[in-house]
């Protein structure tokens, strides 16, 4: 973002967390809709941590909103689930890199 003097400063760059914290600190009624939205999203994510199936339902809704067909969405969600199971299995067996596989073969 360009400052009023036309220059760019490192302090002008904010990551997402800093941006959300900045919005939360604004004491303006105009910031209230953003604060409410942040609270809603945080609540949804906490609910998803308690019940992971909610995140699958949310993904399904988002794919439908983007115009994908159910015949595309179902295999997509299944592939995500299978990939997660596979990476969990690798983690359980401490296989973190392909180079570990090469060492195991020799």
C-alpha cells in the first residue's frame, strides 16, 4: 500500500492476523459489521474443531456456491479424506520425506 508521501514502508505491510486485530481495535460503529463477522467466523471454526463433519458440510456448500456439480464434489471430498488418511498414516510411521523411503530400501 502506498503512503500519503508516495513511498512504501515495511510498516505498511500487515499479515491477516494483524489486519483482524486492527479491525477489532477500531472503536467505530462502522467497524461493528466486521467485528460481528469475525466473531461469527471464529465461532464456526471452533464448532468445526468440536465436530469436524461441519467443515465437510461447509466445503460442500462452498463448492455448490462455486457452481460445481455434486458428481464432481463427492469424489473431490472423498479424495481429500483419502489424502488426509494417507498423510496421517505416514506420520504414524514417521515417514516424513521421500529420502526416508530410499534409506529404508537399502
